[in-house]
C-alpha cells in the first residue's frame, strides 16, 4: 500500500472523529489559534481542520492518479486548497444557520400553556410552555378573581420571565 493511501485513511479517520466529536460533544475544538494578524479567514484555513481537509484532497488526488508525479502533486495541491476553501465555507454556512436558529425569543404572544403550579392566595404560579422548541417553565401572575388548577390548559402572553393568562 502506497504512503499516500495510508495518509488518506489516517486523514479521513481524523476528519470523521473530529466531525463526530463536534456533533456529539458540542464545543470540542481541536484547532490551535494562530496569531497571524491577517484575519479570521487565514487563521481558520490554517487550522487543524484546514490541514486535515488539505491532506484529504491532496492524498485523494494522488490515490486517484495512482502515483506521485509533478502533475499529480500539482493537481493534489490545488485539490487540497479547494477542499480547504469549500469545507471552510460549509462550516461557516452551518454555523450561521445554527446561530439564526438559536435566536433569543423574549416576547410571548397568545401561546398555549399548561399550569404546573398555582398559589391561589398570591395569584402566582408556573406554567409549561414550548419556547424555542423546548419545554420551559415560566412564572405566571394573575389578577384577582382568577382561579386556576394544576394541569389546566390556558393561553398566556408576556415575556420569558413573567406571563399572564389571556381570558
């Protein structure tokens, strides 16, 4: 087995482990910060992931061309640079999509809720609502004269700290 095939297998395994680590362990960051002073793009491309992407592109080209020659090495370098750039922009795109999906919702308007706890004397309790795709507990304050029971389904409005029932 040629050295470039072994390099391809090792680089692909590292890429797979890095990707699985990011998916299952969140902020697992194996990149080292480079103080190049030339901006975000250069330091991200010249990172551990960038090196892995380059290595995969380079060794894949040598493997497909079945050997090392001036033409295959030149094409391998070009392919490695393209892999680095494409995967950098894919990571950037996915990160921006993730940031957009995690936007903070503060205002709650006419949302279905379930009474979790209710103190009739103080007119304060807690309700379960689905906020940003997950169930959360929010404080419920009511005006006098309203009677609620645990498990009752109601509509609420307010903000993420305090809501009031809509009658």
